[in-house]
C-alpha cells in the first residue's frame, strides 16, 4: 500500500487537530500540528519580550530565529507528539489565550514562515503524514494526494475553543475567545504571505453539525481511494 500526504487546512478551532490526530492513528501515519510550531515561535517572542500588547520587535525576532529549535516527541500517555522548544516541553504553555493573541501577527512574518515550512516539508518527505494548518495544501504540500478544508460557523468554533480552555482550567470569557477566533481568522486570511485560502483541489467539510466519528469516516474513505 502506498503512503500519501493528507493536508488539513481551515479556520481557527474547526477541530482540525482532533480529526488529524485520530486519522493519523487510524492510518498509522505521523501527525504534525503546524499551528503548534507557530505558537512555539510566538511563545519564544513573548518570553524574550519581543512582542507585547503595544509593541512587536519584528526585526529582532527575525534575527533570533536561529536560536529557535522546534521538535516533536511522541508521548505514549497522551497518544500524540508534543512540542518542544529548545529541548523544553511547551505543549501546555502554547495553548493559552495570550499565545493565541500573538501567534497570528508572528505568523505574518515571511522569515518565520520559510523557516517552519522548510522543516514541515522535511517531515513529510517520506509521506505517510497528516499535517494540519492554514497553508498545507496551498504552500507546504501543493501536491498532497488528499486536501481537506474544514469550516464551521465562528460561534460554533468559539464555543468549542471556550469549552476546551475551560476544561483545561483557564479562566476567561466566551466573548474573549470569540474575539480571538475572529481576529485570528481575519489576520490569517488577509496576510500577504501564504494567506489562509482553500486550495482549488481541496474538499470542503463544514463540520458545524457533524460528529467526529462521521467526519473521520468520510476522510478515511477519501484517503482509502487514494492509497
Ligand atoms: O492551528 P492553530 O490554531 O494552533 O494555529 C495558530 C496560529 O498559527 C494560526 O491562527 C495562524 O496564525 C498560524 N498558523 C499559520 N500557518 C499554519 C498553521 C498555523 O499561519 N500552517
């Protein structure tokens, strides 16, 4: 059986990573969460005071990109690969609303994108990979055998993200989460470099009213047709 590349793109909190993780497990493929990589860079910038509520030292961040090493290590206990920044597990640290607030401005920088895209392309060189993000089917793997574009209404997505963050013990309001989701979508879809757009050959799935099981079944069928 041949191995393929599955690219899953879409707006914030469309449940891409939930599906991508389960899909990778079902097919025995590697799963790569590229959002975690952009979040890791934003986390680095926040820690080093290169970005904050009213400033962004873009040039300094670009000059320090060499100091950033992002790796994934599979954690059996949770069943997926966690992200490490310079050897330290930052999986929980990058999921805060604060990192979510600064990640999209950081992800507009071409120098950041080209560094991460190069690493992502290397990770997928042997195929057998499910990668989710915003530009996987358009920029990272334009020749991916299967491209999915996930959508859902902004309210559905904000509700999901709000519940997820509450479950993790974060204290925040639904309005703040909704505002973050819509602001990120706007920045991600209007940036100059690799904006979030549906690839021409991507299959769109609106999952506002679909269970995870139903989505998984559809995508596994599509994958099997291409393997
Ligand atoms: O997927 P997640 O919501 O964790 O992504 C966080 C942010 O990282 C996105 O809002 C976007 O700004 C950026 N991103 C990107 N390209 C990708 C993946 C994520 O620009 N391939």
